């Protein structure tokens, strides 16, 4: 759960800065958010969460 919240915050922050600097249009941002929302309700959500957790665990902590 903590990994999911952290990734949502990270991707939201990146999306915010892309929108702020004009690198991404509002329509593209809406499309990206809706894609993520609907992807989370499919069967692909489990493997994606597992992969993200594995990547986070592979990163060494200081």
C-alpha cells in the first residue's frame, strides 16, 4: 500500500510539472489519468503492483 501511494504521489508530481511547463497538454494529461484509472480496474493491476514493489525492493536503502 505504501508503495502505491508513493508512486501515485511521484507520478502526480511529474504530471504536475509537465503541465506547468507546457510539456504536456491538459487533454493528454486527462487521457493519461483516465488510462491509469481504468487500467487499475483490470487484471493487469496485480502484476503491475507486484512489479513496482519488486523494483522498489531492489533499490538499496542507505
